[in-house]
C-alpha cells in the first residue's frame, strides 16, 4: 500500500544520544561512580515518569535532587540532563527538508519538556533548521500524550489523530521493540541500525 505519512523518531534517528554523558555529569555533581548511578532503579523510575508526563519539570528536578542527594540549582540539573543530547544527524535533517513538500511528516518521540526545548535550540545552533518544530506537520510527544513507546496506546493515538490506515504510515525508529510494536498494528517500519543509511533506506521504501 502506498505510504502517505512518514513518522520519525528523535533520539538515535535524527539526533545522536549518549546516556553515559548524563551519568558522567551526575557523577561530577555527586562524586559517585557513574556505574552506580546508571544502575539506579529510582532514577530510572523518575525518567520514565517524566517522559510519560506524570510529573512536571519542577517535580523532575526535585526528584533528581532527592535521588542524587544534592542541593544544586535548576540550571545544573538541566545541563546534566541535556548532556546526553549530542548533535543532530545532518543527513537525516537534509532528508526531512527534501521530503517536506512531498509527504506529511511527523515526529514520534519518548521525550520530555526539558529535552524537547533543548533539541529545538540545538538544531538552530547547528544551522540545520529554524527549529525542530518547523520540520514537521505534527508532533507526537510522550510527555504530552501520557504514554511511551512501545506501548500500543501511543501508536493507537497516532492512528486516531491521522485518521488513516496503519499501512499508509512509514515509521523510522532505532529500537526494535518500538518497530515491532508498530508492525503489530500494521504500520510499515524501518529499524535504523546505521544512521548513515537513513536516506537510502527511506527512499528505497518510498520507491
């Protein structure tokens, strides 16, 4: 079936990410080894709640302070949290520009308000686009929708909003659980394991 809508993931597809960078920043703040911080279930629960929209920005920062047992300002927390966001993939952004007038483009991301705002600033700083928002016809963000990939609920939300058949959507993500969940509903997918092949893989699928 002909593809009518293209949906991109953010981290790992359009933008490079490295969670170790955030744990390294936490380590500098606390003096604790990053390995211990990385394995903290309490911190993981905070992240998941934040990306699901269950807690606000201020509640997230307070939870981080409590779990790290530190008394630092908001900027220090935000800088550490944003450290995992690296550069945008210029090839992927060029692809978005080339597709923008041919297909409705959407973003589907497990993200949060602090990260999304920082991503908008970062893409402008790289002179790749005016903003991340400007590249898309619509946004499906976990913290606004209230659930995360790979839950069926978030894909059903997308289908309800687009009012289309699942087979008319092409979804690109770098995590297999996310593409498998989408495929179960009939959505066409690309599992991106090499960011340098994104243009080739997407154009081949469209042709």
